[in-house]
C-alpha cells in the first residue's frame, strides 16, 4: 500500500487572507499538511477560531474552515510519496503537537522577517510556511533552514507533485468550535500574552 503526505496551499476567502495576498503579491496565503487524501487529517499553524484572526497556534483544520458562506477557498494539492516509516513519523509528530498544542505559538515575529526575506527562528513557534518547511525537511527535501521560503517558493519546489488545483469540495461537516460565537475568554489579552512569550524564544 502506497503512502503519501499532502501539502495543501490555499487562497482563503477571509478578509485577512485577502489582505495578506494583497500585501505579499502571493497567489496563496496559507499552507497545511494533510495525512490523507480526503484532507480529514490536516494540520497547520493558523488562527484558532474564526473570530480571533491573530490568536493562533498549531491546529487541526477541516475543510469547513476553507469556506465562508458561498465563497470557497482555491486550493493546490501536492501529493508526495513517502515510506510507511516517514508517514508514521509525521503522524506521530502531528498527534503529539496537537496533544501539546498550548506549547506551540503562532510566530508573529517571523512575519516581520518577510520584510527582509529572512526567517526569525523562534523555539516552538512557526508560521504555516515554516511548519511546512519543517515537515518537508523531515521527508528529505533538505531545505536550507537559514533561508526564507515564501509560499511561492514552496509552490515551485513542489510543482512536480501537484495533483489538483481548484475550489475545495463542498463541505457539509460544520466546524462548530472554529465558528463559535464566543470561542474563548479574553482573546485579545491571550494574543498579546502569546506575542510577548515569543521574545525569550528567539534564536533558541
């Protein structure tokens, strides 16, 4: 039985996604790692809830996060063949990260690095692109950890693995937690708290 890891680039319909694409000139504003073809086991560093765009971390995503009313994300799926050992290793890693998700922060500081095209390493904190680079290196792509990789760079690196480009399929399973009216107490304070937690981790 063949094993595959899927890298899913997305152009999301949210305002923040549109703003990111406008500022960066990128076709996509997000990337995720999936362990199955149905994209039911999909992981990334992103907002934790719909109404808290800056309160982020390591999350398990669903396709319902990729549609807003009648608007659907445009995605590009890359299908990478891996060994069973590699697939199991990524599955175990993502499972452990999800179990300890409070330890992982969204790397807001690294966003500043996009201005100078340099990564800002921060222990236990990633952007979606940095997480993708981490996984690709574990799969043997040997990307330079000291280099800044834009989503366009990653798209080009994975060009030969593309199996689908287009809108997401209609998702009937509603992610109630993600779209919760009151998702978490004091989200602004938690976002500020997480931001200041990043500084002691820089360069470690």
